[in-house]
C-alpha cells in the first residue's frame, strides 16, 4: 500500500539501497520525495523510498564505479557484432521469396535454399 515516509534532515546518515552504500543527506530537492545524498566523492539524487535512515554511519571506501562504467561501455560493443547479423537475417527472407517466385515462374523444379530446405512450387488444382 501507500505509506508516507518521514522526511529526512540535511546531515542525516542514510543507507542507499540501490547502491548498497552509506551516505549523508545534503538537501531535499524541489522534486517530490527526492533528496541529494553524498556518498564518498559522489552525489546522488534518490527517491525517499530508496533511502533508509541509518544511525550507525561507518564511512568506508566507496566501490569504484569505473568498473560499472567500463562494463556498461563493453556491453554495447559486444552487442554491435550481433547487430549486423540481426540486420542481415531480416533481409535474407525477403530475398528468398523473390528467388522462389522467380524460379517457380521460370522452372517448376524444386531447389534447395542455403539453410538446406527444399522449396517446391505449390501444386495447383487444375479443373
């Protein structure tokens, strides 16, 4: 259900649930339920539901975000080689029906596609 959470005060120590780090509230933003929270050298804007007040504040080394950013940069690069194959596969079926229609008109003999499927023209009922 809907629950109204208590307001956080500037300077209050909190646990940032999505980052799994502790931080300190800097200020409330003009946006509803939104706060600026400092953790280490970084400042995050988080919704109130992602901030849990923590009485025990132990500043520790913040996990380096460079590994996250590096991994994030590599994932699109890994997806790029897949994109040309995805782009070529929709084009391939478009060319097959053209070949099939031209070959069925030219010769009624079946032929084998690149994938190994035998293409036969439809048998028409002649009355």
